[in-house]
C-alpha cells in the first residue's frame, strides 16, 4: 500500500520544512488513551503494552537492550536463552496490537562476550516468524564512530529488521523518503524512451544501507542516555511506514527520540522505560519539539567530511618533507 504524500515534486526532497509539525502546546500523558498525542510511562514495557488496545499500533520502532548489563537492563546480564525469552514477550505484545497494515522495526546490534560476536538479529528472527510476521528488509545502519577494537575489526554498523504481516496491505510511502539521485542527468540510451531522463525526478529509493551519524558526545542531540537513536533515523521509518495521525510505539523509549520523530511529523507516540531519568528527559525533548526549540540533525544533511591540517598524517609532513601530497591529502589540508 503506497500512500503518496501529495507534495509538489519541487518540495518532496525538502521534508524537513514541508512535513514537520507546526509548534503548539503539548500534553504528555503517563497512561495510554486514544486521545493522547504522547504517552510516556516509567516502567517495563510488558506492563505498559497491555494498556494499548489491539489493532492500535501502526508502527513500532525500537532499539531493545543488547544484554550487556546497562542500567536500563536492570543492571543484570541474562543467558542467551533468557534474553530471547524476554524479547519474545515484548515482540508478542507488540504484534498483538499491530494493525493489519502496520510495521515493526527492531533495531539491534551484536552481543559481545569474551571477544565473540553474537548477532542478535539472527537470534530474534525466528521469534518474529513465530508470531506470523514476515521480514521485508534487513536494513544496515552504517556509522563511522564507535568503540575501537584491538583484536577484531571495529563495529560500525547495526541492523534494522522491518517486519509486517504477510501480504501486500502494509503502508510504504516510498516518495516520502526518496534521496537525491546520484546521476540526475542520465538519459535512456535506446528504446522508446531514448533521450528522456531515466532518473525519477522525486529522487531515488534510499536502498537498504543507510549512512547516518550515530549520537556521540559532540552530536547536537546528545542526552544522558548512553545508547541513543539519532532522530533522523527514526524520521525515515516514520515517514515511510506510517501516515499522519497514526500511533508510533517504542517499548524501550529511552530518551525519547522515537517520540520526537513521530511528533515532528504529526504522528502520535507512546513508550516506556524503566529508568525515570530517561523518561524525564524524553518529556523535556518532546515538549521542546512541540515548541519548535529542539535541535536535531536535519534529514538529508550530508555526512561531515573532516578538513584541515589535522587530517594529514604527521609522518607525511615531518618524516617525508619532500614527498608531494596525494590529491586526497591536498583536498584535506
């Protein structure tokens, strides 16, 4: 099911201004009702989710715990079997409330123990199939900053598993998330369309590898949460897989990036977290988003390319003074 966004073609790649919600006052509730714009509750999702009636969820976007003993995991690490069982409970509760045209996006990384990498998405895939959902895409989220490893390659990606019910009824607004064409002037070489432009004037499909900076210490969205979603990552999912007025849920909402992205694009949102400070911060962020004062990284902004003398290796400058710089080094210096 493809619901066009109705925007003129000249505006569809400028979604930051054309689709974002206009500022107005907002009331944040702690218990769910259908009238709520935003519902944020302190507590585990398995207690919060039963408040939401069946067939109310259009979109679930979340990044669950990775079983590494963080505070939002109650400070304990489970066995792999216990962890999968705990996730099974949350996934089943979400699926029971998902609309026939709805989607679940489970963003997950790896569990690492004794330098062994365990891919959590592979472990959880059978759980989604158990409840009858089908995988539409396994999206790779690539970022360039993170922990540096000494005994293996540094991890620079995580995955988003996008599930729907079987069939073709699910919402997918491709035009709302198109990105600029790489070769917009390319034309058909032969055939009945020879000489016509071959690129879609609205932009291209963004594909299943997304390059979006993760939230580190110098990111404009950084809060007190150690593993925070970038808002623009959620925005792309919200725009593609839901429509204005729909309910977007994050069962592990943390500092509220999912609620912010939903609010910016005129969707309702709901979520829970067991850490009160994170819910407090989430409430602050959605209030600021409602007032138009929250700073977020805009969609479609190119990834920063560092420049300046610090980007040239010192040994190229001092140890080999007569060696000419390569074209790349010349650009960066």
